[in-house]
C-alpha cells in the first residue's frame, strides 16, 4: 500500500453516477474504480493541451459528492506536476486537483 496514495475529490452527483455505470460497463469490479480513474488521469495527461480541457471544465457546478480513489505514487507525482503546470497558466484557478480528476473522468466517459 505504501506505493499508493489516496486522493479525495468532489464531483456532481450525475457525473458520479455516470462514472460508476461506465466502470461496471467497462468490466471493472467495484474495486476497479481506482484503476479506471487512474487510467483516465494518465490518458488526460498525455494530451498536450490538457490545461485547456481542465479550464473548459471550469463550467461544472453542483459538487455534492465526495469520491476517493487510490493511485500509484508515480501517477500522483504526474498529477502534482500537472497541477503546477496548470497553476502557471491559470494562477487564479482553485481546486486544480479535483478539476483534473473531473476532466479526466468526463474525457473518458466521452471516450
């Protein structure tokens, strides 16, 4: 477990429901949610213009649900680097980590 890090973030209830349905549809078990979200984050961070995607996702509101995932320490490091990268472009942006996770989930749902 020392190689993994727990991340908690907020998202709208509908997005949470869509994500859970897609995780099952994609053949992951309930524990597979963390793997599914980890893969979504990795895919998002591979996109050169991911900061713009995160900025566009700024329009989302109604964050009623807390969600937690467990990710590999390497991915958490990539996430931390991405947060710094985004903050340099959008210094006033709040809740960057949650935004990245929501964006990653939405992008994967759009598939």
